[in-house]
C-alpha cells in the first residue's frame, strides 16, 4: 500500500497518473496547501520542504520499516523501480527517460510555475516578469515539440518522463500557450489525455478538491507565498 500525501497540483497529478497506470493500491491523504496543511509536523516529517506530493511505502522491497519519499521526480523514480514499470531496463531508453524527467523537474515545472504565478496570482502585474516566463515556457514547449516530432513519447515508449511533463502542459491556456502552435506536442498531449489512467487520475482530483478554486484572499496568499527561513527554526 502506498500512502499518498497529495493536493490537486501538477506535481500531485504526476503521482496519481503513475499509480493508476501501474495499478498500485494507494490511499490519498489530502494536504490542502491553501489552508497551510503542508506545515503540520506530520507532513514535515516526510516532506521537509513542505511541498506535495510525498509518499509512504508501507511495504518496501527490503521488507523493512516503511519508506517515505518526497519530491515528485524522486517519487516517480522510486515507484518505477519498485514496480518495474514505465522505466525501461534498456540502458539507452532508461537514460533518455531520466534525461526528460530531470528536464521537467529542473526546467518545465519551475518555469511554468513562475508563469502561472506572475500571470494569475501576483497582486501586481509586472509586464517584464509575465513576458519573461511566458517566453521561456513557449521555448520549452518548442523543445518538447521538436523531441516528439519523430517518436510517440519522450523516450520512445510511455514512461515516467511523459507522466512528469503532461500535468504541466495540461493548463497550457493559463500559461498563455496555444497547442495548435505545437502539432507534435498536441498529438502527444491528446494521446495521454485519452489514457484511462489519466482520466482516472484527474477524476480522483475532482473528488479530493471539487468545485472551482476559491478566491485568493490575503491569508491564502500569505500561506502560499509568504514563508521564509523562519519557518524552519
């Protein structure tokens, strides 16, 4: 059994997509980041960076005590190695998968995240910041589009690299991007969106967090964007 500490963000969706694809038994523990639940001692004990997702594996491969893992890329790699799924044993395909997994966690996620922030959440609309991150997001979409020009998935076959990237492309409209500008990326996106596991994962998200997102009030803004190193003293 995998215990998943989760909220309905792109990084959270990565893990539900994998668990649904691999048909691994899991239990969701919602962590409402807008209410500050990511700062509870219980959650910080398994995710010291106070970010979702995190997991506890109650049945690790070595048969020892439960194993906790934080950071979405590390979780995907852990689960892929545990199950033997979505990470090829072929050395060349494996390294390609890891390249694109790391590309997502180091590039696409942070840049698209800043794009979301300055376009949708910042109290002051800063044209330079909005343009900067929209353009960088656009460049990264172009990188994906070129990669997918001659293959169905990022490493040739469906893998954790695709699961990592898809949830960050799903809100493309909020990033100021038009998938019609990226035909190979659009074909890839459409194929993943139609997978039963993807549909199930996003349905799970609606169960956990139904309805439209609440308004961004000052208290929520402070919780999400106002923390400093003082939190860890």
